[in-house]
């Protein structure tokens, strides 16, 4: 019996060491050498201080900044650990709201959000990504249309011309990967940092 079990145990230990330890450590080391910024979380620094990541969205409420997509992430309620509270872009609790198309709560939230966003720019069509969340709740990007929609508010608040702000949006728009994969997008944090460099 032991003669039949021993090869299985040896194989299990060998594969565990190779696939569970050696391979992940080798890939982590290679990634750190070839892609040092990405391997450290694509962190963005300003004045020597880490202010965010290019991969995780942030909540910007001030009118002088572009706003990202809504986030459905939550965190434990400090007053009652059996409940949760809204915690936008909480990377420790990535996920969507799981509300479906027949959900009254979702319909009510969308109506309120559309009305609020439409008040900002009543003559334009509200881009869908300004009122809908992503599956992860952490998306740092918006569509170029969503950024253009916000140009009048940002320009007015900062005392800039709309054309200057539109040029910044264009300069911070990323195209499709290899011209084929994905959609054009704007990283909200990068765009807001570019704005701060022009006008504080």
C-alpha cells in the first residue's frame, strides 16, 4: 500500500513546490524587472507623495475636477458591523451592486443620477458611463464623451476656456490597444493632474 501511495505523495509535493512556489516567485521577479511601475501597482506620485493608482478610480466631488464613474463598493458600517455603507472605490471590497434591470432601487438611483448630471449640462445627452457603475466598482476611466460632457463645468469653475479644457481631454485620451482592443478612454486621475498643472 505504501509503495503505491509514496509516488503520489512525492508528485504532489514536487508539483506544489514547482507550481505553488517556484513559478509564482519567478514570475513576480521577472515582472518586477521588466515592468517595475506596473508590478508596484502603477502608483502615481505628486510632490513625492503617493496620491493614487492609475488602475483604481478615485472619488472627485469638487466641480473643478472631472468626475469618474459611480462606484457601488461598500464597507462595514462603523456603527453596526452587520450592515454596510457606501465606500466609493473601496479596493478592499471590489464589486458591483448586483442590482438587475428590474430593480426599483437601481431605477430610482439612475433617475436621480441622470437628473443631477443633466442639470450640469442640460443641452447635451448624458453619457451612460456617468450614471452607471462597473462590475468592479474601481474603474479609473471614463469615455471621451463623458469627459467632453463635463468640459463646460470644469472650464467655468477654473476660469479656463472650454477649448483649452477640450485640448487637455484630447491629450489625455488613450486609444485602443494596438488600434484594435478595447475602447478609447480617459484616465480621470491623470486628466485632473494635468488640469492642476495648468491651473491650480
